[in-house]
C-alpha cells in the first residue's frame, strides 16, 4: 500500500512537473512578446523624435497651410500609435507578472508533492528497518534456543 501511494504521488509530481514546464513556456512567450513590444516602442519613439526634428526644420523655413495640416495630422496619428504601444506594454507587463505568479504556484505544487514523496519514502524505510530488526531479533532468538 505504501508503494501504491508513493507511485501515485510520483505520478502527481510528474504531472505537476509538466504543468511547471508549460507555465515556463507560457512565461517565456509572454516575455518575448513584451521584449518585442518594447523594441517597437523604442522604434516609435525614435521615429517620433526624428519627425519632430523634421517638423521644426520645416516650420523655421515656413510652410503652406495644407502641408501644415498634413504634418499635424500625421503627428497626431504618430502620437496615438505611441500611446497605444505604451498601453500594450503595460498590458504585456501585467501578463508577464500574472504568468510569473502562475509559474510560482505550479512550482510550489510540484515541491509539495516532492516533500510528500520524501516523507512517504522515509516512512517506508523506517517501517522496513523495523521489520528487518524484528526479523533479526527473531532469528537471533531462534539461534539462541537451538544452541541451548
């Protein structure tokens, strides 16, 4: 019966290990998406700075009203894209944080099974030692009776 429970705990531990692996993969994917989002955010920021520099250069030279509207419209769209990217970064950071928590929970679950397996093995070894000691005592007692 002790081996049955140990086998069950071992199976549960293996399943928990699979869950840990899946959680690690999900976290890695989320972190990759976050990194890609940050790279895109950096590129948008650089593009925005370059566009502002162009804007200031053109404004100093003077520009027509329709060109001014085009610059303003594009700049507004660029600002919207930057804000959207910032919001996406925040969302991805929340996903990464959530997946880290899930991974930690899965690791705790796996560790608890490992502790239970260790305790079951220790108990099983203790029972085996007692049984062996009892057999040795019985053997010694019989040997003592036969020599008398």
